[in-house]
C-alpha cells in the first residue's frame, strides 16, 4: 500500500522538483549552517510536489484509465487506492507542506508552495490541459517553482538567482514533454486532449522542440553570465547543452519514436546534472 501511495505522487517528478529546490537553497547559502531546517524545508518542497501530483492523478483518473501509457501503471486506474483516499492524502500532504512553511519558515515560501499546488492541480489539470495545445508551456510554470520556494525559505524573499533557475526549468519543460507526446500522440487523441502533436501535427511539434531547446541551452548560461555561478557550472552546462542540441537535431532529422524517446530520456538526465553542477560549483566556491 505504501508503494501505491508513493506512485500516486509521481516520485521521479517529485525528486527532480526537490533537487531544483535544494540547488536554490545551496546557492543562497544561509541554511548551510542549519542542516535540520534545510532538511525540513526540502521535505516541504517534496511534499508540495507530491500533493500537486496526487491531485493531478485524482482529477485525471478517468483519462488515465483510458490511456495505455497510464492505465496499467497508476494506482487509481488499477484500483489500488480509492479515489477519496487519494484526495484526502493529497490534501494532507499539501497542508503539511504549506503549514510548515507558513508557521516555521516564511510566508513568501508558503505562498509559492500554495500557488504551485493550486496552479498545477486546478488551473493546469482541469482548465488548461483540456483546452489549449500550449497547456504544457503555461502549465510548466508550476514545475519550475521549487527554486523560488527554496530560496525564499532561506532568504525570506526572492532575488535574480532563483528566477534564472525558474526560467531554465520553464524552458526545459516543453521539449521534454513534447518528445514524449510525439510517442503517445494517438493515445492523447483517443481521450481528446489537445496536445501539440495532436492539434498541430508532428512537423510543427518538431519545430517548437527545436526552438525551445535552443532557448533552454542559451538560458542555461545565464547563471554564469550574471556571475551567480562559476566555471564548473559553465563547462558543465556547455557539455550538457551540446548533447541536448544533438539529441534535438537527431530527432528533427530522423523523426522516429526511438529518437523522441532518446531526447525525452536525456532531458531528464540533463536537468538533474545541470542542477548538480550548480551545487558542486557553489561547494567548490566555499
């Protein structure tokens, strides 16, 4: 049963969200002298993402039961968890995360966490996703807020640095998700979700992936150019960016499902390593 509830939170997404929040806290630096508070804030960030993903699966349980990609993997279509229990679980996680940030940390971080849950769970899942093919572009903002939560929890406000990290994640989301969407576009069409490959076709999707990939790699250098990070991060982002462009170019040339899955898989590695390089860079500087 524990496994089923963990699956409800989409653990891979949760861990990536937590990592980006941790990177922002490491960059800010003030919580390095207080490991317990660092851990508790990181836990709150983790619970924020877990709550939002739980709500997402609760609201999309009917769609998930009709999609091949999800009906045999997610706990609600498999009836491993009762819907009302999933809803209650998601509410509890959100209350714990926001309550801790509000009572023990800072109201700004609590508001960012609350906004993340509401934006992703309700605005993106219930309104954007069924209505526009740019759902993932706008909705991607919810997945990019962890640096804002982490930085504001440490500093009490936000600065340029967490917004630059936000921008990187925001621009990363479309090529990451659209690469997957190309592979399962028929499933999206079957359930009536207007994903970009369904509405505008493969050619337009590939073009959009290309533009967003270039914008992503360019934005990844902003922390260095604004003197927020150093050479370790610069060369790490350069190395990772070259491969991101390569996999994007390969997908645009080959136009195959295999190439799309390659870009999708690498994009996850790219984001994780990029934020690991940020933390390594900060560690070396100190």
